[in-house]
C-alpha cells in the first residue's frame, strides 16, 4: 500500500466528527473512525477507485455516515484533503490543494 497523510485541516475535521459522534452515542465516534480508517486503507490499495471530483481530485464515501474523503495522489503518496460532510458547502476545501 502507498503512504498517506492527512492535511492538517482534514485531520481536524476527522477529530471533530469523531468527537461529535461519540457525544451523540457512546461508541459511534469509534465506529466513524473505523469506517474512515477502512476507507483510507481502500484508497491506499486502490488509489484510482474514488469518484473523480476535478483535476487530480477524487472522493470516497464513508459507509454509514454522510461524509466523504476528498483526496489526491501526488507521486507515490495519497493526500487526504478533507473529511467532508455531505451537507457542507461544496468545494470549501479547494484552497487546500494550492
């Protein structure tokens, strides 16, 4: 599998969403984190599997949750650009690709 890294703002989104779900129901935050980790593993193994979302940008759905991982492959690395809620303003993360 290829290496990966979360953009600092994407890492913060991941932590915030996990904490939100954990407050809502004990264990739900851990379930969210596990689904994100599973999606990251899938992306690392099959980097072209995500839905195209622009030039070099792809998205992968997080099962059971209204989130997607927005990512790109740069060289031999996967960069997670956003942990994006489906009801959030589309493209809010675009400045992170510059």
